[in-house]
């Protein structure tokens, strides 16, 4: 009974850590790049998606904080979606590099094609080719990868030299060294 409840607590803790780490890293990296490329008013533009441009761009510090908060809410939500999906589709944790890049593309397309048109900004195309490519690459590297690798890290997956994932925190998959080779023992 105690072992079962401690295992549930451990799974819950790992889920929270995976989502918090992935969401924070993705949000911080993406916001830093946006501030660098587009200037310090980017959080006001994010808040404008909720409040509308006239109200947001004439706001003060509270609107700025709202924009940063909304940005991180989106990043944490993306991390939570990836984590929840990775519990059913194990390959998302097993192949974090490829899946993270594709997840970054999915986040960018979802934001550009669904969220922005439905927001108070009503942002619709046509988009310039350079902006599309830049958005895809940025979200692939700065959003998809931090989320996928944090989920992989906190899911406690280990990949042996054959590419087989082994869950490290389960007793039957703990690794031991025997005669210079990596073996998985039941102890």
C-alpha cells in the first residue's frame, strides 16, 4: 500500500517537474528571442490578443505583466499537452529530438492559424515567407525541444545501445554493470 502511494507521488512529482521545467524553459527562451527580435513591447502585443490593441498598447506595467503571464501560460499549457500525450504515445519520450522538433512546428501552426485569428488581434495572413520560416525554426528549437527533453528527462527514460527505452525508476529496469556491459537486472 505504501509502495503504491509513494509510486503515485513520484509520478505526480515527475509530471509537475516535467511540465514546469519544459514550460519555463520554452517560455523564457521564446520570450527572450521575441524581445531580441521584435523589441520590448512584445508582452504588450501578447496582452493585446486578449484585450485588443487600443487598450493593451496604452496600458502600463500591469498590462506588461499580463502579457508575460499569458505567454508563460501558453508555454506551460503546451508542456502539459506534450506530457499528457507522451504518457499514451511512448515514442514522444523515446525520440525526444525528432518529436520535439515536430511539436515545435505544431505549436507554431496552432498559434498562427488558430489562436491569432481568434484573438482580439484578428491576425490573419498572408504571411511573408521569411516570417513563416523564422517562426517555424524558432518554435522547433526554442519551444519544442526544451519541452520534449524535459519530459524525457523527468519520465526517467534511459536508452541502451540498442535504442530500447528502459524506465529507470522501476525495479525491473534498474541497470547494473556486469563484465563491462550494460545489463538490466531484476533487483
